């Protein structure tokens, strides 16, 4: 029996019934310019942690003409953006027979061409089923948002098999790179589950490797808990709730850092926004989930549902800032979150013409950059103080130590100020690492020149730092490798060791100096090797996608 025919005689909530089709049985409860459009219901996958198939039944696709008819009705009722929903959108059309394999690819252009519809967005894509043709259709079809809602859940092959899912870290990284080959600025979001029964430390490290290499725009992190009636409920190897909570905290901290860095990469770029609400409303950009938190409230007369951005620049890390044309600079700026999330849509007002917000650029001469410049200025002062009287003058040596400590403190402070107050600039991104290396290098070389630190120590650290810089350029077209916790520990250990060598301590303190510098050297080498491995893996994943 053909599934679509069988479905007509089965009354399952959420599945296609005779009422679906051109005769739209739907009432809108608001006049938001964004509306969900259901394209299928049910799920044929049997993920061990999920109970959806038990109450939604098997996967059933809506006929394309029915979907288009409802989309036209929504457009007639003021909708500007369609948000396609189902339990697994990549399966759409697989129950249509021989021609169903590319049903979604053929449906998207039809929806995007409807009069009044300005944007179509696809939700919930299954990574293992996301075929190249579908990636290309979403990334290149005019009117379809460059937005990929991919349900990775994890990246360790062992954990994925226990979840009854498919994929691996490398295959998922290759998929992300494939997406960005078509659309470099595409937004990618996902959810991950940590603490799944049997998850080991190696599995968690594998997930961290994926998240680090994938450069996702938004990630939801969830701790595993049993769901009644699922296969996973019967699994052994359950982790203690406290351990699950620790892993959630660990992965969440990594995600926060990575998504912040991803958002910072967008600073200075321009994005189209859709005005959803006037006065008390907000706008969301193409790579965000509709109704996301952190909306920009528009307090200028304009028409909700219009592309009021033409372009709104990303200015503040994960937050966007703009200024209306009738508002003085420095007053009333409200940020917009650049990270997709889920929140309820609200109603809209439709009065007044659309206007274009004007960007307020971040000035190069700001507090964060001044702190960075002060570090550069302190470097020659530190060198002079260090070499007074051949480094033997106790007062000048103490002054040199103080200058080094102050300069090191500005390294932590300038980054915090830039992120907190939205003062990140291209100048700061360049000047900050230069200042860091100038300070550390001056201290190590100076101590070696004075004969207090072996040249081999300085050379090992210098080779590592220069090597990491070169690796960044080597993989830059494939992705960005963010700083790791080990890298931060390495930096702190180097600072502590250098301070110990700079201080005019008695001879008996030498073992303390050796221990601190030994720790710094170990962390320097280990993190350098780790960075090399991550760079090789990231480059290999990118080369597989491009076929080079």
C-alpha cells in the first residue's frame, strides 16, 4: 500500500488529512510578517533518545501544491517570511516515490517566487540526509535564507551509534565546509546532547574538536536525561547527574567563546533585517531564527514586514547596533542579538514608510585599543629598566618587573573592555597579538642576553609562537582555530615564570623559577602540538570538501 494513500485513512494528530490543501483551514492569531509553514509530520528515524515517533507516527509529506497554496494564502495575509517546519525537513518528499528525492529542492524556488514572500527559511535538517543538491538549493536559491538548522546532537561516532544516528566529526566538518563553499556567510545552528549513556572523556573531546572546527553561529547545549519509553532509557553506562551538569558547563563555556568569536568575524559586515514590530518590536536578520531574543526595537515610523535594513551593520560582537536617521549620535542605540534563539513572535503595526537605519561605526581610537597601544609603549620602557646597570640594580629590576606586570594586565583588560562595550575593531585584532608577542619576546630575549635564562628556552617558545601564527595563515581559508583553555593556561604560566625571573629574588629561589619555567615550557610544547593537530584536521576536512 502506498504511504500517502494509507495516510488518508489514518487519523493521526499532526499528519496530513483531507483538510490539507488549497482549502486552507487556518486562522492567524497575529499579523506578524513571519509565519511557520508545516511541510510534513512524523518521523521514520528511531533515535534512541527520542519519543517523537511513538506519538507522531511515520513520516508523511504534504503535497507540494498544498504547501504552495497555504503559502500564497499567508502572503495574502501579510506574511513576508515563511519558516518551513517538520520533524525532519531533509526527508520531505521521500514518500512521493521516484521523484521525491529532490522534492524540497523543487519546492523552495516555488515558495520564494510567491508574490509578497521575501524570504523562505528551512528548519530542522538531518545532517546524515543533507545531500549536496539540497545544500546548494538553500545556499544559492534567491529568496531562500542562507540558514542551516542542522541537528548534529554529537560528533563522536561511538555516541552517535548509541543514539542510532550516523556521522562523525570529520563528516560533519566537511558538511559545514561544503555549506560555506556555496555561501561563506551562511548561518549554521545546532543542538548537542552531552552526558549520553556511555559517553567517555574521549567522546567529549571529539565533540569539542567538532565545535572548534565547525565555527557554528549558535549551539544549544543540553544534558542527557531519560525520556519515558525510549531505548536510551534502558541503556547502561548512565552518568551521574552531577557529572552531566559539569559536562554541560564545560561545553557551554566553549560554545560561548566560539560563537562570540564567530560573531566577531562578522563585525563590519552588513546584513539585511526584517522589521517585525514597530515601536515595541524588533528586527531579525536572514541568518537568525524568526522571533529570536534580543530584537532591535525600531522607534522610527516604518512599515513592519519590510526589509528596513537594506543593510544593518554588525558592530558589537554577537550584538548588532544601529541608529535611526532622525536620532542624534550617541543616544538611544539598542543592540540586536546576532545569535539565533527561540522566542515567541509578537504582533506588528503597519503604519508609516520604511526607513533605512544608519550605522554608527566603532571608532579606532577607543578605550580597548588605547590599552593595547599602552602595552606597546610599555615594552621599550620595560627593556630600558631591565638593562640598567646590566640588570643588577635592584630598584630598576623591581621597576622592570612592575612594568611587565602592568603591561600583562592590560592584555586581559583590553579584551574584556572590547567585548563588553562592543569596541572590537580590525586594528585591535592586529595590534593585540603584536603587543603580546612584543612584550613576552622582549622579556625572554632580555633575560637570555643577561645570561639569566638559557637561549634554548627562548628559542623553543619563539618557535612555538611563530609556528602557531604561520598555522593560522595555513588554514585561514578553511576555518579559524580559536584559543583553547590550554593556550590560556600556557600564557598565564609564561607570565608567572617571567615575573619570577625578573624579580630580584635570593639565590635560594632558583628552584621556584625553574619549576615555573618548566611548567610554562611543557604547556608551550603541548599546546603547540595540539594546535598543529587541529590545524591538520581542519585543513584535511576542508580539502575533502573542495576535492583538492
